[in-house]
């Protein structure tokens, strides 16, 4: 098992009045090597908090997150940034590329921080750029390319470290339908090659690419859908049924 989440709890205290908010309330699930998991839920359901904890950007109030058997809570604070850089890949909705760097420089930046030799950077970069269709764009800057091209560069930056786990936060949220389909095709191809992915999304179409979908409600896993042998076209209405069932239970999903 690549990832084990055990009774994960996250409690926040509001700035005014000191009211406690339970963003996560005992979430547990496992992720096998090579799985593609989507996480869905309304705003405030806890999905962003969950992704933040999986990314080791925050500590849980209680519970454990084990990646390849290693407890994230046991990683010393000073070593966390290195752990994230070497073990995790991130794709964000807004890409988070640096405008002062070319696409080439943005993509290899994690390897620069790791002190990798230039030859290794190029050996990793060129096949990846070819796969993502951005080879001719590598010398351009983020503001010189389209949103879809920026997102492909962001995907390359995440994948170039060969992460144990790829985390994606609404990766298609800011893209047009064509660019979204292209990016999802890339994620499908990476997953087919064994890359493990956890993706937060509001989109049924996007979630239908996953092998399993977790539905969060009020900080808990309220439901789960497994794709199995279904095609994406067949999985889509099943996901819609799950959402409808949750809505009938008084939850309005975005």
C-alpha cells in the first residue's frame, strides 16, 4: 500500500471568539500503488484541508498519514520541504509558475533545488516535454503561452521529480474544455504507466477519469464510487447518481 490515512482529524480555531471548527473528523482510507483517486465534495466539506495535509503543508490535529510506511508526522520540520520536493508532485489550478523563469527553467526548478546534474535534468526534461507537447515552448515565458500550455508545463514540473504521489488541486478548473481534455489525457497516460494520483475536483467529467472517487461531507467520507471495468462514459452517470443521493440527504454540491 502506497498511502494509508488513518483517523485523520484537523481542528481549527477561528480568530474571533475562539470557536473550534472540525474540518476533518476521522477520515480513513488507503491508496494502492498506481491508483487514480478523485476527491469530491461541496465547499467546506474538507477536501482542500485533506489535500493540504497529504501534501505535508500542515499537520493534522490527530491521526496518521503513512507514505510508503513513513509517518509524515515523524518527518522533522526542517526536512519537510525536502520530503515534499523529492516524494510529492503538485499540480495547482493556477499553475504557480514563476513569470521570471522560462518554461524550461520552471520545469527543472525542483531538480535545481535538489542539486541534480544538468545532464540528468535534460535527460528527464526532453522526453517529458515531448510527451506533453511543449518541446517548442521551453524557451518561452509563462505569460507568452496559453493557459493550457502553462498547465502542461506545471504538470511537467510535477512529474519531473518522479514523485511517489502526484497531488492535483482542481487542475482543470481554469481551463477551457479542449485544454482540460488534453491535461486529463496526460494524467490518464501517466496513471497507465503506474503514477499514483490524488485529485480534488468539482467536475463529474474530470472525476470520471479516476479509478475511485471519494465523496467528502462535513469532514467525513460520506460515500465512495469504484470505476472497476466501467468506461468513463459508463462511470459518469454512476457518479451523478452518488451526487444526487448526497443532495437528497441535504447536501448541495458545487
